[in-house]
């Protein structure tokens, strides 16, 4: 493995996605940033991955690319596994070959959601969907590749860039007279900006040559603090939007709670997506903000 210099070359895959868009901002001050989206590299093509890595010779590869259409993955399993499992395997192998460090992102969907408390990194995995299984296989491939790596598991991701639950709820609140939202699934809405900022801080504190010690390889849970349900999340969005002067047809009290059984979808969702971030905070000396902070910031940006 090559030493990480003061201004490393960072190769970011998935640069046009929700998390990648924010990473392009947060990683830029750390070194020379090379962006790779679908137009530059087809992640289903191992030869294309190898050629780009050989050309750039990065000190650090960050993979924010993912197939995230959870329900479509049930019928499009081939592409889901190609992007979420096989591509990370190829990227991590390329990182090992060129002596690069590797950062990858995973998901709460690797768990079955049946635990009563908060999930920690070494809890048993048991994905209940094609998407979850493809992401778990990606984790396993990265861990087996032999390169220095961190895998950040996150949950309920949202951001100003791209489509997500938050933006959908705000749109529907302006179009409908009532909203019916699942109230028996729990997790922490996590902003793409938080994921990107924590990643940049982790690199600076855990892999920088100025850091007191190299942070251990492995999995870290990276999500916002606190917990809520999808219903509580939707209420918080509507309430904040009203405070910002948005023209809505429903208020927070008109967001109706329903059980997940009344909203059938092709892919099973974990009932419990609460993930403990103690390991992340202790390893990198970070403090994780409450989920409401990111939600309020998003709404403020939309209605500013």
C-alpha cells in the first residue's frame, strides 16, 4: 500500500448520484479529485474499471455508485448484483493491485430488521430482498479483496440532488388532501451531505499521514442520530415546510399513520433500521447530529 500523501489523488465513482454529488464537494479540498460517472466508466465492465484505475493511479478510491431501485431489483436482479456486488469486487481488486485505499457504502437492508434494539456492526446479517443481498455480497467482496478499506453502512438517505422519500412527500403534500405513511418501520433519515462530510473527516482523521493512528479496516455504521418512523419523518417534513411558507394542502396532523401491511411493495423493508454509530464516533472522534438537523436543512434549501 502506498503512503497517502498530503494531496492524494482520489477517484470517485458514482459522482452523479445522490451521495456522489455531495462527495464531489466534500472530497475536493483533500487532494486531486477525479470524477467517474456512467459516461466515463461502465461499472459492469471489469476491463473499463481496470483501465481507468491504471490511468489515474489513485491513492484512494471511493465508490458511491449503487443500484438503489429497491423494488425494481426484485425483477432486475442481474443488474442489481452487477452494480452492487460484482462492481465493488472489481473496484476493490483494482485498489489492491495499485496499492490504493478503498471506501464503499452499504445499507441497513443487509439486516432482517427483527432485532429489538440498535444494530451494531458485527450483528448477524440476513437480507430480505434482492437489493439487500446484493449489497451484502458487495460488502463481502470488498472485505476479501485485500485492500485497506472502510465500508460505511447508512440508512434512509436523502439529499437536494436526486429523487428520494423527502422530496416525494413534499411534492405529494402540495398535491393531495391527505397522506398515508407507514408508521411501524423505524430508522434514521440520513442526509447525503452528512455522509459526505463524515467521509471527508474520516479520511483526514483516520488515513491522513498527520493522523495519530490508522483507523482499522472494516464496517462502520454511518447514519444520523436519533430515530423516527417513516410517518414521523413525513410529519417533520410537512411541519418544517409549513414554517418556511410552503403552499401545502395538508398539515402535519393530516399525515395519517398506517402499518406496512397496508402499503404492499415487491421488496421487503426492515422493520427496524436503527444502527448504532458508537464505533464510528469513537474511532474517528466525531459527533453525529440528530436526523432532524439534516431534514430541516433540506427543507430550508428547497423553500429558501
